[in-house]
C-alpha cells in the first residue's frame, strides 16, 4: 500500500469515528429526553404561573414529550 492510499484510509477511519460519535451522541440525547419524567416539572410550572400572573394553574394529566421531524409546540386542553 502506498503512502497516498494509507492517508485515504486514515481519513476514512477518522471520518467514520466522527460520524459514529455524532450518531451515538444523538441517540443518547434522544434516550435521555424520552426517559425523563416531565411530570416532576408540574410544581415549578404552577409556581412560575402563580408568581407571574397571580393566578392558580392546575395541570391535570401527564406531561409527555413527543419527538418528531416537524418542529412544533402543541398545547392540548381537555375540558
């Protein structure tokens, strides 16, 4: 194997390692976000609303995170 081929092989390995690291980091963030208990944030949210507006806020039901390809914020109110 000549020197130029050896350099190409090194670059391929380096880029492969960088790509694999990015993918693993993304998977780790995804797993952490999906496994977090967002219901533990309810007291902080209600306290922040009370402090800012002076009104009581009741959050019924579970708070959950859904990750999709379309960025959006959704608020679902059931009465």
